[in-house]
C-alpha cells in the first residue's frame, strides 16, 4: 500500500521484488520512464498479481511492469494516462483486458502490450502505433478482436497485426499509409474496411 505517494516513483524502485499486490499508488502521477536497456519501476516482479491504478496517473514509463508474468489484474482508473512507454506491460502473459479504453493516450511506444490478452483496444487520441523487433505492440494474436485508433496516421511498422486470427474489426479513419504485411493472415478480418485517407500501401 503506497497511499502516501505523490508525484513520480523512480525507475527500478521496486524491480525484482516479491510484491504480490499493489492496493494503492496514492497520488502517483508517473512511473518513471527508462530506456529499453533499463529496469522499470515494477519490472521482473514475477509474484505480482494485482495493481490498482489511481486517477492521477498520466504516465506509465518504459518497462514499468515488464515481465510480471503473474500479473492478472490492472484495475482502477486509466482514463488520464497519456503516455505508455516501451515494453510497459510486455510479457504480462496472465493479464487480460476485456475492453482497454484509454481516452487520453497520445503516445504508445514499441511492444508496450506485447503478449498481453486484450479483446478490445480503444485509444481515440493515439496518433502512432509503433513496433519493435518485428513484434506486435499490443495484444495476443488469438485474443485481440477489435482495434479503434481513428487518429493514427501511419501503420508503417512491419507485421503489426500479422497472423492476428481473432481480429475482426479495425477503425482507422485517418490512416494514410500501411506497411509490410500489417494485416497478413488476419483471417477473421472480413466485410468492409473503410480507409478514406489511405495514400500509400
């Protein structure tokens, strides 16, 4: 219980510890960002099962919960999160979101939700969807069914949704370019796809 926390929690503050749950992050505004080679605030906490997010949190830094393989529940208030760094929840293979709605998210870095179970991803203000090392930035191929990212202008990262066999609906109102094999093998993606601003494929 970190109920008295205010502001930012520094990088690697609780990395590789035996924490099993986080019932409160107080008035935390940021989980410190780190490079791809660094350690996130709670990364490698392989016993951590649940986290409650406060409404004050606006930034989830790189590797924040990376490789927390037991993490099953992220609850609370994600509505004010604007930034999610590289590998923030990567390899949280036990984590599942029925409807991941991030209304203020503007920046999502590479592999942020790699191997995380997500059924519906909705980020109405997000403008870019990067990939890294040819790995998908979000979701599992057999779980992700719907992606709503109307402000994204480019899907330039190769293989972004390759072989995502559960994906059945995408909303890409502003996309102008789609890269190599982005939707290759998406066998459930049927019916009409409306891409009114696409200029490069």
